[in-house]
């Protein structure tokens, strides 16, 4: 499973609590909490993607330097 598949899997499986019968303040608080959790998850997922891209760039740079050294 690649980074994008893991990212999509995390966001798609967020469950909402049952709110039937709760007062409006509690519903509002739960909604705000859910929004913040989703925002944190997306931030983490963006960082994971950035780390993945940075690692790929570093590997490519190392490979390029190795090939340049071999050519002299």
C-alpha cells in the first residue's frame, strides 16, 4: 500500500458519533472536535507525503552522485 492509498484510507474511515437526542451545545462541540480531528489527520497525511517525496529526492540525489563519481 503506497502513501496515497494509506492517506485515503484514513480520511474515508472517520465515523461520526450518534447525536440523536443530544442538546445543541454537545452536538456543536462534537462537530468541532470531528472537524479538528480531520484537520489534524490531513496535516499528518500531508507531512507523510512530503517526507516520502523528500526521501525519494534524497535517494535520487545519492544515485546521481554515485553515477557522476563512477564516470569520473
